[in-house]
C-alpha cells in the first residue's frame, strides 16, 4: 500500500523546536530512560533469580516490567537522539514499525495489569482456592493469551495506518508516530478510520479501566472481613496497582477516545503513559513491597560476595 503514497518519510517536530529546550529534553529524558531500564531490568533480574518471589503476582510483575521496558524502548531512544538534531525525520517503514510496537507493548501492559488485578481478586476473595485457580500452568496460558491479544490489536492498528494514503504534507506534530497525528496528514476522509480507532484502542482503554477499577472496588470492599494485618498488606498492594492503573489509563483514555482533533497538550499528556508510567512502575512496586526489597538486598549481597571472592 505504500506504493500509492507520495510520502516516503515524515518529519517529527518533537516536544519542542527551541534549541535550549531541546537540550533540556535530551538530558531529562536520557535520565528518565536510564531510570526505566535500570529499574525494570532490576525487577526482572530479581524475580528471575529469587527463590522467594515465585507467586503468580511476581510472575505477572516480571512480564509487566518486560512490557514496560519494550514499550519505552519503542519511543524513548529515537526521541532522545532527535533532541540533538536540527531536522528529525523518520522513514515511512520505520514509522509503521513504531506504530506497531507502540500498540503491541502498550496493549500487552494493559492485559498484564488486568491479569494482576485478577490475581489479587482470587488471592483476597477466594484464598482457599487460590493455588488451584492461579496455578503455574494457568498463569502461563493467561500470559500467552495476552501476547496473542496484543498482536491482534497492534495488527489492526497497523492495518488502519497502512490503509491511509499520504500525499503531503509530511510533518507530524508529535515526538513519535501514532495513528492520531497520522490521521491529520492523510489525503482522504478519515472519519471511518477514526471511528475504528476509537472502537479499538479507545474501547480497550476504557473497558479495561472500568474492569480494573471495578475489580479493585470489589477487592477493597471484601477486605472488611480480613484481619487488621491482612487488610493492611492487601490494601498496600491494591493501592500500588490502582496508582499504576490511573497513571496509565487516564492519559490513554484522553488520547484515544475522542474525535480526530489534536491539542497542544497532547504531547505532554503522552509523556505520562509512554515515559512516566514505565519509570514509576519499578518505584511503586519496589518501595511499597517488602518482599521485592528483601530479594533485591539478597541479590546485591550475593553480587558483593562474588566480587570479593574474585
């Protein structure tokens, strides 16, 4: 379908065109991306090597950190490099790859968050059947379904993007390729495409958010029957999850559930779910989780001992 287009590359305007602010963007987001990689890779390594973090909750947390790392990597490196360039361009093919990877790992994160909520629901509301319901095999199947579902969603997004004809202009007022800014450049009526976008991405974000918040309301309501210590521990875990859900889904719903119009604030809002959430997730899940912090300390002590033996 690319053969029908006159556009072979797009110009990304980024977060700002001011040279001084571009340097600030470079330093700031380089530090943010470094924090995302260190934080999430530390969680991945800790869960993979620890013998105490074998419950389904940490199994899902492993894949949440993996999706966070891949999700931010599909955007942040190019954004950081572009901040050093006067003119930033991206080829048509690379733009389509970015659209695919953005939605693939973004939807994977959504599905993993749903699985984490389901895990907490079973653990708190059906504790006697928890081991049976959330067995290792069941968790593996659920994660596999999440990967397949993400592929189906991102394939639909890339199909919509490839169906758009582009004959100029080719300037994207954003710092990454996505369907919303691409719709403004298409030289055709995009009403139906935007309708499909809202019914796909918008529906996934909204329905998932409602499901997640409803499940946590049920969980919090059921905590009244638990002991004070059990209630405190479960409440701490649920608050962490709810914080992540609000930070991720709020901006997504704002972006993907409206007519094909763009606002100056869109780029700032997008920073929250493309960079902010992957950066905050490791902090939220480690600072509020004693088991993860203890496992990280043990991992650090083992590293120090092995270094001393050398």
